[in-house]
DNA sequence: GTCAGAAGGTTTTTT
DNA sequence: ACCTTCTGAC
């Protein structure tokens, strides 16, 4: 269907958003309100009806999946949309840097370091620092870049002391010497490039007259700065997002970007998309009731024409085992597309083993990622080293894998020689080989020669053949094929084959290699088992964004687990509340909530009180389910007098410090003789009242 | 270099 | 509880 016909099927707000021209536009699109549709129709309309050159449109998303979907849907309406620049923020940044490599101080063959590579690089600078410390530095540096901060800037926002500046400076110097970039650089470097180079800035602005941004609530400060650099007074900027779905603060996303968009871009028009096409009314009521408790929001109320629908249900359960039973019971009683949502990945385990036991096929999203597997990272390191012989991180990963006698001592000799060879590890290896032991020297020479020969052979043929031959020649294929566990080995070989296969679309040239590496580094979202169409999906709440299911079970609604942490940071609680909103609005037809009285966490059993979010839902919106599974114990309803003595099997004697109702639950707080204070639900946790005589 | 056992540390993770 | 990382002995 062409854009014009498509327009007729939109609701008035959607149509207004598509037709809007002039100044900046902020589309506040509630969950399930058809925002992707609006963007894609807008792209098709610009091209097909307004005659806009598709090459002058830039559409930015956060995930490759979203970009691919946008491209496909726009092209279905308007074939010329194939020429629109539709990319993720990072991929656009990488493209801009590759295109202006010299001006950005980079080699065209630069590779992108992922988080693990960043830690490895930090380790070369701080060899004695434990991994946890390095990971913290890596996080802080990454966060600093999210805020466009450089080592010389005030970093107190990220970390109080002076040490971060020094670490960041040393890290960046080393990274620049190597000539690679990290994820943060893919945004920050383009910002700096556009700021510093007027000609490139002018050229880029002249090319993109229309800039569209999806999921704007997830943008960070650096991405905002990039938009600022891309847009002049004449650029048409349209951002789409939902402040209530901003859930990546911990990664540097700034809700303020969307909250203050109108001030940042004067003359902004705001259009709200509030009609939801996904969920039933009662489900939206639950979502709205909770998210309304947030102070920092623009405010929007979802509504739907979908009347009826079953009442969302809350089950207060004794523990995880009952929770698992409850979910399986729902699934087997009435099979249909169901997603089991949880806050932390650790919670998936019990569900997984129960589903296996019950013989119910399931799909787990986001567990072990393809590109994080050892064998794949090895193969990637091989290619990265071919692309950039200054890549010390990749060199270190594979130079002695499989073991060929190049130990720590030999490595040190090689890296000591680096500065004499412009950082080229292959040259340094050749030069240092003479100073090594006979065995290490020969091995190092052979390793270096293999990589060098491979680099020289670039220029034709298929990248898949190139990759396989090299990985085999280096002994990595054999290493992984002959692990102790034949099942593991089998899967490793299959992964390597899949990796090689992915490279077959690229030529074995320098450009082909760089392109393939970029694709792989920037698109690691694919799951190993995405083809499996099971009815049951296990997934973290974060991972559900953009997805929808007939039936959703939100599990683990317990204070301390969800929301996580205490009351210290109100912003954090608001973020968790948005996560609840995201989770609930994934459901089309049925919503179930569960909360456990106690659960095993970090090896010990801990008591939990129902999540505050449950208390924020008016009682009439929820049906209270009785527990399935095994029977409950301890009759509820009995009051515990404050000051009265109680006995708990694990904690011993204590005094009641408070006793109140939370929803329909009686919550008792006890201070034990040990000094420990804990809350209990007497309905699930045996808490024996002790008369004064027994003390 | 490899292995076993100890110690440590545990949110979420589009790129 | 569980998984990764560090350590010391062979």
C-alpha cells in the first residue's frame, strides 16, 4: 500500500504526526500506539508525496533489529526508501568515521573494541588490577564518553576521586596508539569531528535535511550532542519516544533528553499517541496506575477500544517453587503464547529446568550470546589482527592459543619492542623473536609470518575461505574441535562454521574485512536459537521492549528484587517503575503477576515483602488468585502486637517493631536479638508468638 | 602449562 | 547457589 492510502488508515494523531512539517517534532508514543508505523509511513510519505530525495533522509534507531524492520516496512510502501540512511546511532557513527577517517585521526581499517576488549586493554596497562576493578574502570570510561566527557573534563559526575582522569587518559592514549575505537568513540568521535571540522559539518548537514530518531528516550548525552551537530535551523528533526519506557539509565540513557526536548529545540511541536492497539483495557489500567506514581514524566494516558478482556491476576506465593508451579499450571491448563518475565537472569534457571522436566518447548532470550562465545571471539581476534596489526589486545588473545610456548615472559619481550615498530605487533614479534628462547622464538616467528602472509593474500576470493583457512592454520579450529567434552566441541565447531558462513557474503579484501568486522561488532543481537518458535518465552523485562505476547507473567514482584535496591535513589525507583510499565504493556490479552514470600538468593533463603508496585495498583483492578502448587501454611489475619515477642526458626527470638497491612497481606517487622531487622509475611513464614513467660 | 581447589562477587545490557 | 578468576602445586 502506498503512503497516501496508508494515511487513511491512521488515527488523527498518527496522521498529524506523519503530515507535520516545519520545526522540530516530538512524538510521544505510548506503548503499542503504532509508532513504528508512523515513522515508516512518514518516510514513505516524504518520498512518495512530497518528493523528498531519499538520500537526504537519515533515520536513526538503537538496535539493528529496529533498523531492519523500519527499512523493510518503509520499502514495502515506497521502494525508493531503500536509499534512506537507516542505521543505529553507532552504525551511523562508524560510517561517518570510516568515511572521514583521516580527518578523525583514524586508519580506515580500524576495528571496534567490545567491552571485553576494553577490559583486556586496561589489563595491559594495569596488569595487577583484579578483573573487577578493570571492569569498573571500563564502565566509568564508557559512562564518561556517554556524557561527552574527556579526561581533562570534570569527571565528578562519574566518579569522585582524581584517579579516573588518569586511568581514562592512559586508556585513551593506548587505544589511539592501537588505532581502534570503543563503542563510546563511535558517538563521541563523530561529535568531536563535526564540532572541529567545519567543512565536514557543512557537508553532512547539507546531505541530511530530514533526521528521524526512534526510541529517543534511550538516547544519551553524546547522542543528543550528535543530533545537535547534525541539525541546523533548516533540518527537519523528528524524534519518537516514550518517557515512560526509558529503562537504560544505567547505560547512560538520559530521560531528560526527551523531557527537555522542546526546550533544546525551540518551536517543537508535541504530538501524543495515546491510543493503544495491543492490550485490553484492564491491562492498560494496571500499567497506568503504577507509572502514574512517577514524578518525572511528561504525562500521557493510554486508552484502547478493546473492551472486555480478563482481569489481570495477582498470585501471592510462598516461594520460587510455588511460583514455578503456578506458571507451569497456567501454561498447561490453557496453552497459548506466553512470556515469563523476570528482573534478573538468575531467575530464569528454575523456570528453565521445570519446563524441561515438563517437556514444554521454550525459547530463552538473551542468555549466551553467539559473539561472546570463546571460539567466536578467538576467530574474531584473528580477523581483527589482520585488519589492524597494531591490535595488541587481539594479538594477546591468540598468540599463544593453542599453547605454543609463548608465555608471559616472551610476551613482555614482544610488547617492549612495540614502540620501536610504530605499535605494529607483527613487526615487533619478528624483531623480538631473536631474543626469545629457541622454542618461543620459532613459534612467534611462525605466528607472525602466518598473519602477515594472510594479510598479503587479501585482495580477492571469499572472506569465508580466508577466515577458515587462517583459523585452521593457526590451530584454533583443531583446538576447539578436540575439547574434552565431545558435545561442547561439536557445538564449538558448529559455531565456527556458522561464523565462517556469515563471512561468505564479503570479499577477502581490506574493505570486505573491515565491513564484516563492523557488522559483527555492531550487530550481536542475534540469538543462537531464534528460529525456534516455542509458545513459551523466558525473558528479562529489559529484553521485552518492543515485543508483545498474548499472555504475560511478570514474576518476582518483591521489594528488593523488583524494585531492586532500597529507597536511596528516587530516580532509580522511577526507572524500575518504568520497567514495570514496559513489562505489563507487553501483554495483549492476559496479565499475571506473581510475588513470593521468600526466595533463595545468593545461596541463602531471604524473606520478601510484596513489591511496592503492587500496592500502587487499586485493589479492584486485580483478581487475587489463590496459590496453586503445594498448600500454604500459617493462617493469616492474626495481628502481632508491637513489642510482643516472637520466635523464628532461623533467626531466633525477636520483638515485633511494626505490624501493618500491605494490600491484603499482613506484614510484620521484627528486630531479632542478633540486632537484625527483617520483615515477614506471617501468612507464609512461620513466626511463633511467644508469651512473656518463655523469655 | 595445566589442573584443582579457594576465593570472590554477584541488575538490567539495544551498541 | 553458581560461575568466573586467582592461586599454588605438579
